[in-house]
C-alpha cells in the first residue's frame, strides 16, 4: 500500500509532465477512502499576458486538485483558482 510520500511524488510527477512546468509544490495530501486527495501549487506562464502576445516573466499561481486511486493512478485533476 502506498504512503503519503508516494502519493505526493505521484502528484508532483503527473503535474510536471501534464502541465510542462518545472516546479510543483504539494500543499495538501490526505487519504480518502481507497485513494488520495491532494492539492498542489503550480506557477504557470500567465495566460492573460500570453493571449496579448506579450513576452514577460509574469506567472500565475494556480492550485490544482488531484485525486489518485489506491494504486496511485490519477483519477481526476482540476484547477481550483
């Protein structure tokens, strides 16, 4: 059975790959039934600035909610902010 560190690592690796970002900080992880629920803080290129076609280092801070099953497979993820 997976422990909380394994769950945090799975979330971090999934978001890095899916969102093409360098850093992911897991800020919440808890056992939920047969799986895990977590929240992670991710800094991404500002979608507003990007839509204007401007080059900048401005980044948006986004929180993602990720749900894993007991085998640490991602069941769902969504942006919260």
